[in-house]
C-alpha cells in the first residue's frame, strides 16, 4: 500500500508539471484542477516512461485522481 502512495505522489508531481499547477492532492480530481486532454496525454506518457507500463487510453480516461492512476499502475504491473 505504501508503494502505491509513493507512486501517487510521483504522479501528482507529473500532473502538477503538465498543468503548471502549484498544488494538487492525490485524491483531487485533476481535470477539475485544470488538466485538459492534451495535458493528460503528457501525464500518460510520463507515467509510461516513469513506471515502464503501457497505459491503455480507455483506462486512463476513467481515472480522475493521482490515487486512481497509481492503482492503475499497480494493476498493470501485476498483469
């Protein structure tokens, strides 16, 4: 569980960088915080590079928080 929290924190940083955001919490909806589809694509590509997984578009768009994305990364790692 701690590993997933660490991943969520790393993903928060990716989202903040992509959206030029000052603050974002792991359970905060990043679309509501100002991330649009182009910025979300940058986050998805950063995640793929950082975590070594291929993130399916249809699963990525259903995730709304860094915590959701960390759970997705965990699921992709385990197959």
